[in-house]
C-alpha cells in the first residue's frame, strides 16, 4: 500500500526551531534570582517556547483546542461500555458548551471547535462547516479494513485543513471523541510496536472483569488478522491506520504534522492522541521537536507507551476522559513557566549577590 503520492504534503519538513533564541533565553535564565536549574522542567519549557517562537521572552496567548469526533465499527463486537449513540450526543454537548473540555477551554481563554468526521447517528446541533463526515463511522476492523484508502486520505487531509484555518496560534491541542477509540488506539500501538494488544488494552469508558477480558479477546483476534499486513507494508503507519484506526485519529495525525510544518507547538493529550502523534512521528520524526506531552493517562498502558517514545509527561492525575482535557489542564502550567522566565528579577536588578 503506497499512499504517499496522494499525501505528498506529509513529506514536507517541520519548521526549524530557533536555537539562537533558546540560547539567549538560557543566558537570561542564568541571571534570575534563583539557583540554576532550581525550577526544573519549568525552565526547560521556557527555553522550548523561546526556540519555537524565536523570542527569548516568549508568551502563550493564542491557544487553539480542536476536538475531532468519529465512530468505530469495531463497536459491533461489544467492546465498549457505552453505545455508539453517545458520540453524536456528545458532539451536541460540545457544541452547546457543556462538556469538560468546554469548561477548561473557557478557563484557559482558548478558542474551541468540534469537527465531526463521521458518526453512526447524526448529531443534531453541528454547524455544517465543521461536518467532514466520511460515513457513519469506520467499518468493523475485525472483518475488514476500518477505512478505504480514500477515507484515510480524506481524514488525514481534514486534519491538515483544520490547522490551515487557524488564526495566529501559539499552541495547538487536539482532543478526540469516539466510542471505541481506546480499542483502536490499543490496536495501533500493538501493530506498530509488535506488542501483544491484550497487554495494552485498558478499561476505556469503563470495562472491567469479564467485559474487559472479552474486549481483549476481540482485539487479539483483530491483531492476528492484520499484523502480517502491517509488517510487510512499506508505509506501516498509514497501513495500520487504514486497517484499524479511526477517522478522528487519522485527522489528528494530519493536524499534528501540519502544525509542526507551520511552526505551531503541539501539546499532546492522552492515550488516544498519543497514538495519533506516534503515527505522525513515524512519518515525520522531526515532529518531536515541536511537541510536549501533557499528562500520563489513567489508561494502564499509557505510561509504558510514553517510555517507549522516550518522552515525559508534565502531569499525572490519572485522568482518562479524553477530549483534550488533560492538555487543557496543563495550559496554566506552561503559562506560569513563561511568566517566571519573563518576570522574575535578575540578581543585579534586585541587588542580590550571585553565586560564587
């Protein structure tokens, strides 16, 4: 399977970071009234944003949060605690401002929008301009590929288009909504890492005991069906995404890549968005230079995945809501890191003796 001729924009490089600005920011940090390194990762965050913005006094004011929604045909195998109708109902809740991510977006003064990629039942309140529906959710990947090639291409390009529409943006957060998408994410990790999916699959929306065991059995059969195809593919990330991914996961992968190409920093949320990030990173490894990971999810395998990716999350609150909620909670932490960098007094300015 070779889709790159229709997704050639994926091969465009990520924007270059400004190392000179980071060096100037570090020199400024060394003059502040504190022992060097005493603010830990907060100091690293300030240097990262300096490099991203090309400014040794960076700030975060323009934040975009976009939630991508889609249903999963694998739910026909009873692998979720909630019916698929919840996806469309939650879309209406997002549009009406009643979801957790709406509350957190307002608190952070971030712009928010919802993009529908395709649900089993149609939402009632969605503006048609944000309806990129590719069908009533993906196909059941236990019997066939989750997406056609054209659906995969359209989903990835939808993520690109959403980022292209953003006004001036200093931080991009993608969230997701889709009953069954923790199963899809678990399969993507398993297929690409060649790990046992049963060891990666968690409770999702709330499956335990025999219901969780059933989910793991179903996912194991799906992995057995598709693993060899992924192993033999020249484009394993795209192949795995077509076989077992979700429309919303594909769109987020496209959005992440486009953001990095445009020089927009990315704050990755939890288990599912990390899967989308991993797929994008396999296509364009420079993506890591534009990414921060917000939190270690309550999904049991997320910490292991972050370790495999050699990244460290900012928070660990054992959240597993999705929607981009963990990333939204980390926004004030990032802003405070930059405030410390920009507003603390220097030793000279405060009349404080520096270290010997």
